[in-house]
């Protein structure tokens, strides 16, 4: 066992600040992390997209070393900096800790060539909502035309090396972006010109490719937090800890990755975490961290600790963590705590989510990777524009049992025999079972995509039902036979008619109320101006062919069973009305529905 490779206690007893990175897609968030980490996660991942949550710990020495050129003689009071890898703001919403944001400070990345973009503004709103401090990294300065690379140089030094043209372009773009921030109600200024830190947000120009401005950014983060957040960063004995991810690790079983925000965790501590089936009370078997400067989720050997002080990203192994829920708090049971109280506290987060399940018991099943993303998804499904009821929720990969649960819904309503899986894996066995039972599983990493898929599926089902129902749905019509337009009297009957009311549709069974409701067959075709059509409407004069469906109907003959003055009417029934209502509600206008009601009376349908 390695001795405690934990941050040394700082003189003022501060913990490391926690920082996250936000901003519009492609502004260079991942690249910036790589750059400060000196690793290359981005290129190792398909499409450079990072969807997981990781944390990297930067010891103070590392920061001191990298910022020495700034000659600030960084008097670091914090033991280090913990950077959370937050691609976009979806995971930011997961990073809650007792209702407030988990991060002490954020880096808002803006592409100097693009300025403020839609997700920049969304990020800004989230930061405002959570009251989270931030600095702006004005990234990709190396893309200014004619930029001379000064690898890892402080920005002022790098800027001095540039031609007047480059400096001018930089200033012009900077001014524009400061104006854009102003339009969002925020004052911003280059950090080294910023005299009113706190009221005016600081901008650090950076290049994640060649490293200019990175020392400035690191120093600013540390200095700013240790100066203004002393209270928040003061080390406390009260454990504040959030579960980021639940995962199975070979040789360790199910583990949880947590961010310890404050306090200290010990091997052997009794802990309570929120679980799908209730609170999980267990004991910390091992406290593991990756080696410094390596990201938490990169595979490799771990360092074991007897105890760990905040702030730190930690992997915890313990028994019974299989059903732990990411995005919830971890609680330590102290000797004078009432276990039941701690359990209640741990389940608090889950309760708010449970309350969103549809009381009717009918709805889709929803599954997400963390409590935060589940909450976001439920919120979205509930919004009036979407309005998809939810009958069950789960967190983590989709297993066979989840498919079984969803299949129960198939009998109630086929379309709800569905799992919407957000940012989670589906096990092969679950897929197989779903196929067998007819449960549909939709997966996506973006909420809107899930919705689009589900909507397309529902539309498709509706169409399918319509096709199935087409034979049984009867559109209402009242037809008057036109004189001199009796083209064939029998088998088939071919007549010119005036549509007095409703819709004459191919397939409609026709009867003659004035002649004891005799059935004469179904409309086999409709011709309007010699062109075949599927339907014709009130006011049109068309030729119709009526074909008897059985030998009795085939006997019916114009001039014998009915005459020119007898109206032809759709033969509707209770069932046909129900099918029409269920599948064609929008295909009939108000008058046509009124006709259905009228025919209902005529046919004495209850
Ligand atoms: P993210 O979506 O915000 O995580 O953006 P990435 O880090 O994936 O970067 C998007 C693209 O911009 C990639 O092709 C990066 O190589 C590139 N990029 C990121 N930072 C810089 C930078 O400072 N300068 C230049 N020239 N390209 C950058």
C-alpha cells in the first residue's frame, strides 16, 4: 500500500478548488483539458467527443512549475486544483452537491474566431442560475492570421511577439466579444487589465494547440479562488461528496467514482448512498485514486489510500454498490448519527424524481446514466410540447429486467412498451429479449434525438394502425343519384352521384335507409372527371362503382331494389365510429363529424 498521496494540508487549511469547463461545441474544451493535462484524451476517442465525466487533480507544485514564467511567484494557499472534465452543460447539471453547483469555478470557453454561440449563452445562464464564478478562456488565438507560435508562453509575452496586424485583429475581435458579453448583461475585460475582479469577469486569451495563455489561466484560477472563496474552500470535517459514476471494474466489482468536495474519507467508513431500491448502507473497502495528472477514467493501476482529504476525484470500492445512483450525494455515518436520518437524507434526491412518474401507471420506461440526466429527461418529456407519460425509471445500463418491466406495458398500450435510454448501454441479452417480446428500445446521447425517434415511432404506429383500420373505418357520406347517370344497374352498380354530405371514400359500405337499410356493397372506385380518386367531398359530382361483398349484395339492382330518389348512405356501426375516432380524428372536419352523429341517430347506434 502506498502511503497517503493526498494533498498536503495547506497553511490556511484550504481544500483544492473544483473547476469545470463549459462552452459551445468545438470551442476547444477537450483540447484545453488535454493541454493543461499534457495528455491526449481527445484523439483517443471516436470523433473527439467526450461524454463521460472525469476529474483531474493538479498538485500545487505542478501549477507552480508551469506558471513560473509569469513571475507571480504564485503563493499558492490551496493544495492544488481539481478539474472536472465537463463536455457541455448536460453533465454540469449532474454535478450537484446538496442542491448547489459542485464546481467552485468554471472556465467558459469561447472561440475567438466565432464569439458567443448558442451554447455559450446556455452555459452562461446555467452559471448564473447556480451562482458559479467563471473566467472566460478566449481560445484559438493561434488562428489569428499570421500568429507566431510561442509555445506555452504567458499571453502578454506571446502578444509582444506578434506583428501589429495580428495585435490589431486580436483587439478588434476582443472588443466585439466584450460587446457580445455586454449584450448578455455581463462586464468582461482582459484579465491583466481587469481592475474590478468580481464585478467584471476576466478573459484569458489561450491556445489549446500551442499553449499560449495556459499558464495565465491556471494561475488565475488558483489565485482567484483562494482569494475570494476562502470560506467555501475552508476545509471542513463535514463530508460533502457526490457520486459521478457507477461502474464495474475488473478485480474490484461495482465501484463508484465520486468527487469529494469537502471533508475526509477513510477506509472502513460506514457510508450511505442513494440506490434504486432504497438507501445502500455499506463500508468503504478501498479508496483509490489514479496517479496524479492522469484522468480518473483512464485505465491503469490505482493508488490505495487509508484516507483522502478533499477535494479529490476518488474511486470507492465497497459491497452492494450495484444499484447506486450517479448524481446523488454520498453520506458518511458518524458515531453520533442516527442511521435512519442519514438514510433519509441520502434518498432525498431520488424522491423528487420519483414524484415525476405518471400516476396512471401508463407510460414509457425511461433510463439514464445519472440522476441529473434522468431529471433533465423527465423534465423534457413532461414539457407541454412533448408530453410523453412515464411509468418507470431506472439508472444505469438497460438489463433484461428493465425489458421485462417495459413489456408489461405492451398489453395496455403498445406504444408505451418502450424504453427511452439516454446515454446508457443496452446489454446484448436485453436487446435479444426486447426483440423477442416486442419492446422497442431507443438510445441516444442527446435528449432531442430520443424524442425525435420516439415521435417518428409513434407516427409510424399511427399510420400502421390506420392501415389496419382502413377496412373497418367508415367515412360518412350521403349521396344522391344523378338522373341519366346510371351506367350499370347491377354487379357492379355504376352510378353518377352528387355528394350531398360528407366524404365518398373507396371502401365505404353503402346502404339505403329508405329501403329498410339494405346493403348494396362497398364503393370500389370513385372517378372525378374521368380520373380515379380515393375520396371525393361534399359538393362534388362523381361516378362510383359499388361492388357487392357477398352474393346477397351482388343481387341488388338499381330500378328494382332502389330508385333514383333513394339516398345512398355510408353504413356505419358502433365499431366503425370507434375506429374512426381512434385513427382518423384529424381527417374529418367539423361538418363531417356532425354527419357521423347524424348517421348514428339514423342507424339508432347507442
Ligand atoms: P470541444 O467540442 O469544445 O471539446 O472542442 P475540441 O477540444 O474537441 O476542439 C474542437 C476542434 O478545435 C478540434 O479540431 C481541435 O483540434 C481544435 N482546437 C481546439 N483548441 C484549439 C486552439 O486553441 N487552436 C486551434 N487552432 N484549434 C483548436
